């Protein structure tokens, strides 16, 4: 099915990809970080299917600006099927909220990866905001792929978009920007592990700065984290 969909939609845009995804995989959810570029995919999906299930992970370490922005975008786009998920065992596993200082991988697994795996269990597919330009390993990213280890269909409607496409779409549709972008945060994660990016730096240089890590682990293979670029 994935191969046929990619072949049929080779020369189509994101809206057609979303329509095909909703038809081929009725039980599909959109996972959003409500980060710097997230509003584009949310807006596109809402236009095609207003009640698309949207999953937002509140790690309880997000910037206050992200939480406010999430509410603003959800209201603006009238997202009627939004679920906010959180880890259920934080009090036991990270009572002092300091795990990120000693083991960022374990912190991401606790607060993001495992809660998302649980939330996605009822679904046969999920929609992401991944794009080819985000990293070399995504240079050949297709619209549709099968997630190894789970068998879920993963859909990437914006795979072929360029950074200027994102900006142009936001401008044309007068979509609200995440307030931290103007403050030097082109990629936004949890507050303790995200710092501003200087002019000329890679947009993701502020994520887990000075660490051998550039992925929270949401995109995984056989239950193991795969560090392959930007956030969902």
C-alpha cells in the first residue's frame, strides 16, 4: 500500500497526501510539538479533516510560551479532537525533575517516547511534520512509510517542502508564530535542554547543546531511539 501511495502521489502536494492518508488509514493521528513550524501542518490537516486526532506531549518541562501557543493555535484552528498526554510515572522516576542533568536520553524516554508509544497504541498510523531538508538522513524521505517495529503507517505530508515554503505558507495564511522564534529559538523543545541559536548556526544547534544528541527519540526503530534530525 505504501509503495502504491507514494507512486500515485509523486507529483501531488501536502493536501492531497493528507486526503489519501485519511482515506487509506482511517484510524490515524497527527502528533505535534506545537513548535516553530508545527502550525503549518496543523492548519493543512484541519482544513482537510477538522476532527483529526491531534496528540500533544506535555513533558512538564516545556517553555511557558509553548503551552500558551498550543492553546492559541488549538483555538485558532478549532482543533476539536486534541489530546494532551503526560508521563504517568514522573513522581516515581524523576521526583526532583533533575533526570535531564544526568541522562538526557532517559529523560526523553520517560517524558516523551514512552508516553507517545502508549498514546499511539490504538492507531494504525500517524502524521508527522518531518521534512527532507532537516537532515541528510531524511534527504530521500517519502510521503508514506512503514514504521519498522510497529508496522504503523507514518505519513510525512511536508517531506518535500523547503524552509521558504514554510515561511510563505505562514505569511499567506496569517498563521501565528511561536513567540520564541523571534527570540532566537528556531527549534524548540524542553526549556532546560534548549538554548538560543546564534546567526549562522544550524537551526538545531540549540537543542541539547554540546551533547552527542539531536533527537528526542520520538522516531524509533524496534523500540530503540533513532537520532535522525528535527522534532515532529
